[in-house]
């Protein structure tokens, strides 16, 4: 039980995760910068700064606050999708189906709001359940039929997309493929703001969704680290066989986990569409990227709910920043490109940690005297 | 001088380090041409590391390797192969879904315009098979053939490559006594034909039976080399462990009490093949006795325990624990009804390797009111103090106490943690599956004492073991399992390992009434 | 009817090519979830070739140039997967997903940049290849034979021969089943896995260009390839990692995909008045059902998804 020395700072998991995340961000931005340089060297520096500045581009504080509000409005659903993926990842499940669960949630929320004219709380619940059901399908297929959750998740993403397109085609604007404005048809379905919009220069899209998403992140952190359920979920994720051996209901846990994951993603969609910030296009032929960007936020956040709050904000920050680029010079997808690079780099985090730990250990060993033959192994076994 | 050396291979002053451990410390082994040279040592003594160095899987930091008196560098298995060194690994390196022939030629294929030419290979394999009495079916898939035939495939792999130096890494662990005899004959034949053989083992009797000379390793250090003709088992044993070992555990006679575990006509399907792994098995385990299931690896012992613990469903039969029918009970119900299980694979089943020691110590009890609140929160304080108690009581050693991650602990201490957890549940029935596998003598003694203490405290103990020595020394009753059936019941006081061997190999069987 | 056959064969060709790519990668031991992304990059390379090549170039040359460009893009892009999963032992699911997102974003950025450079007001992500695309097709009566159907057939036969009859195939599969065994007989597992992944890049690259030229003469890169890479994975699983079975599975899936393109041409189908979305969903629903029935006893390569580490034995 040796005391931690000051150099133990680097060996703390949280420190390592933060370092790794920062490294990913820096490299991701560098690659993005190079891409901008290739497209048009003249404005590249300005462009990358624009992406990073996002709403700070606006000269007045009021305008900046308003657009900070917009970034937060979109960061909330992103955080929810990230939490969905993360919660499932703790149980060893890669919930790429979050994208489809998000779609299902959007469909259910908008259908309840526009077609059935329900109040926001019911719409929220509907989204939660719809996302949850999509999650449960993946869970059932995984538990009872051994279907890889990645493949089934992807299939459900597309099934969800086309189903929701059909479902919402009845409530679209006549002249456009977009669903009608929630605020104009059913004001009661808009999420309450509790006066928060005043903080953001009367940005009407700022609602309780933002603090709720953060609260849910904290709640998940508590569940994972302090409860029996969290203990089981993590054990199942780390060591499926040991979890089974100890009598945990592995199949049930997988299904519950995916239900929760699906519910989180579904809620995330409601958090966006029930603000009225976006409308659903019933002719869209690709699955919204929110669920996939969630993967970036999760891994960038070091697979920790609290870290994910910051990571989600960051991803949304640069994504929103991308939209301020001069469209006639640079494509705004450069932000997606940077996010994708960051996820790719997140794949190396484990490698980075192993290298770092190996280096730390080697340094420690050099500091100590040469080890006695097999000391570690033998001391333990003998009395 | 080159080529005239008396030695086929010499490993001189080899030192190989791993982080925190010196696996081989200045080890020297010299293999004469045409001899069978045993390499003796306990688990973890550094035998496998040394052989991996010879085979090019690891590179030594210090020391040199000579072939026929000339220094050589072996950087990978290809180099070893080019020097005529072949190895039968302890865990066979065979591709399950390939045929025997494909496995033999893999890595040394003959092709014509890029297309595999198997006919000549087949002829060569069959010729070798005849010459050395290595019976195999070249077209059978590995997954369908016996362990013995798999091993013969491995040997043919070496012969196919015209290897002159053959390494056998613990080759008898998975064989029946009859197959072991056969292997010994094959090894002698090979030596007679001029092959030089390195035979790695920790089984003294086998070394005495087949080897010409023996080199001993202990804790990574080279202890010495002796001629088998000039030594005996006691001397070898002393060299191996550094002191006299009393492997026979002492225990007093005890009259067993009432039946704790009652198994009736249990049948468990197999994951590996379409037959049942356990066929219609019936037996009892009573209070205050250690019943041992003996048998060769892979005869249904694993599945028997899976069936008992609930990891696998029985297709028929009935299991009662302390009078309660648990045939269809869940794993958790069986555990809380008084069954403890020290699993065969401690890494896969026994521990959540990335959890702390404290979390692992409550793996069977975290849901109890002592460790969690009604609202579903873990009582971390209670868990930690319980862990500290067990660590103290069972002498579990680790670098950071209860907070140590299980993965970073030594094998012996991981096993101690599992034993502490399972015994401290105060179970009516303790099932221990190969609890001493891969551990050193000190840990083995410790575990045997714990098992006997359970028995003496009046609990029922069911031990599954592959080591006849262990079976003979600590059990009160022995049941032999062969191909999924119990084929004999014995009293360790009145039977001999040889007799058990006949039953384990399926040569004899008798009806046993449960 | 001819149209249905034509589209079935065309989509089946895409699925065969990409699923075989997945098959090579997985037999070497690497799960390639990035097939979708590789397809996009292959498609991009091919589409740009079609865009810039002169329509007066001989047809055969166009076909070859397009194929070469797609292969090149696919192979280069798959290197990102290989280096991450084989050398740096990254999570194969994560990297595959990242590659899919990266491909969609990168392709959009590249196409938009090109479009903007040509005309600052054109901010779309669409590439047009109306004229040159004709080179890929030969009309036989009303049936439009596409050269890539032949390529897929050849790939199928070659895949069978390579996997089961050659030294390379034997070694490749050994690496996916038991890399330690392969290593112990002197096979370089890393090299074999790299080969597997690069072959998958090559095949998925071709698959990409075939997909975006099937029936259309321009492609909007923002939409990627609509999950076709994943359908190909489903085909591969349904085909139990065996080339011939993959061929048959691809025909089945191709048929359902083709239906969504041509259902309106069949009176009885049009009369049912089922929304187009249902037909669009069909391939995904079918694959979900198929997976539900075939996943329990899969014959997946045993060591797939597990990074090979020389140190651990």
C-alpha cells in the first residue's frame, strides 16, 4: 500500500483520459487545418479560428449569448446520444443503434405533438418509450439470438428512418418536405423554459432540455459508480462470464441496458424537436448524424458521463462553428470531418495509455534497484 | 570444430527479463545428439520461457545459443525451423476447422502456379506416420479428432519439416495413461532414429521413465543437470522445489454425515460436439467428506460442474442440495442456497479482472443487505472493511490492499481471493475445480489445507482434479469419470494410481450405485 | 421484368464485391465495420474519374480507369483501418465506425470543394457523370449489361479459388482462426491481416462505384452509400463466410433492394399502393430477420476482432 508519489499524477486514469482527449482534439484540429489549407490556403487560418470561435464571432455579448444558446440547444440531444452509447458501452455493448433510437424518439415526439396534439410531457414520454423499444429489439436479438448489436443497430437505424418518414408524412407542410412548426400547431408541446431564455438574450429555443440533459449525465454517473445495478452492468461489460458465474442475470441486464440506452437517445431527440429548433424532413434519405456524433462525444469524454458533458459541448461547438464558414469557399462539413478524425484517434487512446503506463513503469523500475528474481510472482504464492 | 560438437543444441547463460521479473536467470541447457533431455521445474520456474527463447518467440537479453557448436541467432519461429528445431506446444497450435493434413503443411506448403499441391505432402505424411507409428486420418478435421490424435498431428508437423531437435512442452497433461505410454514409446523411437528431444515436464515418474538426462530450473535459476541413471525421484524433487515436500496432506479419519448434494441421472449437453458431455450421472456428496472426480481432461468434468452450478442447463436428471430441489434453480439461487464454486478458469469466471479486489470479494454477496441498501446503493464502507477482513484472514497479498485491481495480482493470490470469497460464504457444499492448477507448491499446500478444513468443519466438498497425486492425497472418496460417465468409485486408501488409470482410460469400468 | 433482373444483378454485384471484401478481412481476423466508408471512398475515386475522363475515351479504358481509381481509393482508405486495428490494437468497432463517418465527411468536403472551386455558387455535394457512365453499360436488347456484373462474378470465382486452393488462402484463414498457430509455423500474422484488410479495401472500393452508378447518373455524396456496406456484412454473415453462399445470399438481398427501385413498374405492386418507404426498408428488415435466424450458430472465424499480440501466447 505504498504512498503515491507526486509523479503518480500521470498514472491517474482521469488525468490520462483528459490528456488523451486533449491530444485527440489537437491532432484532429491540425488535420482539419491542413484540409482547409489544401482547399484554400489564403483563408485557412481565419477559417479554423472561425470554427473554434463559433458564437464568439458575434461582436456584441447579447448576440454571442443568443448563439451560445443555440449551440447548447443542439448540444443537449448530442449529450443524450453520447450518454446512450456510453451507458451501453459500460455493459460491453456498442450501441450504434443510438442513431435509430434517436430517430424513433423524434418520430414519436413529433407525432404526439403534431398529430395527437399532446402536451410536452406526454411527447417526451412517447419519445422515451419509442427509443427504448428500439433499444429493446436490439437487446432481445442480442440476448436470445446472438445477433451482433452493431449490425442489428444499423439495420434498425434505416428501418427507423423510413418508418418515421412515413409516420410524419401526414403532418408535413404542404409546400415543403418539413413537418409543420410545433409552436404554430401545438404550443403546449414546446418544452418549458422556466425563464431561462432570458439568460440567452431571449433565445426561445433554450428550454429545460439543457439542464435536464446535464442532470441525467450526473444521474448516470451515480448509477454507474454507486449502485448495485451499476456494479452489475460494469461487471457484465468487463467480464461477461464472471458476471454469469456470480448469478447476475446477464440477458436481462443486456436488455435493460439497451432499453435505457434507447430511452436516452429517444429523449435526446425530443429535447431537440420539442424546442421547435428543427423540423423533420420526411424525404431525408440518410440517418441523422446526431447518434453517430454521440460516439465521438462518448469516446472523447473518456467514457465517463461527466467528461462526456464537456466533450459533447466541444463537438457541438465546432460543428456549429463550421456553419459560420464562408460557404462559397469552405464546406461546413469540415467540422464533421474534424469530429470523425477525433473519433478515429480515440481508437488509439487505449494504445496511448498502455504506452504511457509502460513508460511510467519503466521509469519507476529504473529508479528502483534491480529486481530480485521473480520477486513479484513468488512472494505472493509463498508464505 | 563446427558440426563435430557432441551437442545438438546448447543454450548458454540465457537471461530473459520481463517487466518486474527475471524469468530466466543465467540458465544453461545442453542437449546431446540423440538423447531425451528432460527439463524439470515447477509452474513458473521458467521452462516455457526458456523454450520460447529457443523457438524464437522471445529474444534473450543475455546468453547465446549454439547449434552443433556454432553460435546461432533465432529471431522468430522461421529461424528455429530453419535450424531444424520443432516444438509441440502445451496448448496445441492447431487450426480447429482445418484438416490434419492442412495443419501439417501450414507454413511449409508446396505450390504450383500458386495452387496448393497436397498429394505429395499426403504421401510424405503417411510415410512418416507409418515409420513412427503415428496414426492419423489426414482428412479429418481437428475439431473432430481425439486429443491424442491432435498431438500426433503436432508431432507429424515437426517431422514433416525434417526437424532434428524436437521440443515437447508438457505433452502428457492432456493424455490418458495409455496414451502417455504410447507417447513415451514414440519419443524413444524418435531418439533412436537420431532425433534430439527436449522434454519439458514436472512429472517425476515420466522423466524417470523416458529421459537420459535432466536439467532442473527453480524460480528462473538453473539448478543443475543430472544423469537419470544416477538419480532418483527424491533427489529430483528436492532439486525442483528446494526442500523436501510432503505433498501428502495429513487429515484425520472422519465419518461422513448426511447427504448434502444428491445428483440423480444428470445429463448435460456439450458445447463442442453433438453428444452429451455428461451422461446420466448419479452420485452423492455428504457432510464432512471430500469427494473427488478424477479423470483425464475433457471427459465431461467441466460440463458436470457447469450443470451443478447452473452455468449450463441439464437436459434431464435431478439435483438436490441439502434436501432442496435445485435442478431448475438459477445460478444465484444455487449460490444463496449454500453452494460455493471455485471455478476451473479463474480469469474467465472467477474474477472480474478489472474490478478491485474488494469488489471481487463481494462478487457473490454484493446484493445482500450487508453490502447494499434497499434503494440499490452499494455500501462501499462495508464492502471495504469486509475485504480488509478477508485479506487479513486469508493472507491475500497485493500491492494496494482492497483497492488493488485483480488483474495486477499474482495467480496464487487471485486464487486465494476466490477461495476466501467462496469459503467465507460458509457453504454447505464447496465445489472446487482444479483449484491448484498453475500454482506453486506453497500455494498448493495452502489450498489443500483450506479444503480439508472445510471438510473437518462438516461441510461437503466436491473436488475435480486432473492430478492423480492430489486426488490420492486429499480425497475421502474417488469417482472416476470417463467420456461423460462415472465408471468407478474408489477409496483412496485401498486403490492405487495404476488402478485409477485403467478406469480413467476407459479400459475398465464398474457399476456404481448412488 | 428485365429491369428487375437487371437491378437485381447489379445490386447483387455490389453486395458480392463488398461482402467478399468483408469475408477476406474477417478470415484474416479483422472485423471490417468500415466497409461502408471504404465504399464511399471507392465511389468517390470512381465518380471523379468518370467526371474528368473524356467521354470519347474507349469504353474499355473508361471501365478500367474507373476500376483502378476505385481500387486505389479503397485500398488507401482501408490502410487507416489496418494500421489502427492491426498495429495499434484499437477497438475494431470504434475504428470502423469512425471510418464510416470520416468517409462521409471527407467525401462531402472534397466534392463540395471541387464544386465550389468550379463555381462558387454551386455548394452541392453532387458529382455528375451522365456521359461517361454509358461506357460501363452494354445494351443487350432491353437488358443493360454492366461490366461490373462480370467483375463481381470473376471476383466470386477468384475468391473461392484463393481461399480454398492457394497457399495464401490457407495462411490467411489460419490467421483468422488461430493466429498463434500461424505464428508458430512462421507465418507473419500482421502481414496476412494487412493483406486481408487491403483486399477488402479493394473489393469494397469497386463495390462503391458500382453502387453509385446503378441506375443513376449523378451522386450526392452527403448521403454516403445508405448502409449498403452493412447490408454486405449481413450478406457475409448469412453466407457463413463462404464465397459461394455469399453469392447466393447477395442475389436474394439484391432482389429485395431492386424491388424498391422498380416496384412502380409492376402493376400489381403499384396497385397495392404501399408507400415507397416500405420497399426502401425491405432489405434491412429481411437482413434483420435473416440475422436473427442465422446468428446463433455462426461459423465466424474464431479469432476475428481480437488484436494479435505477439507477446501473449
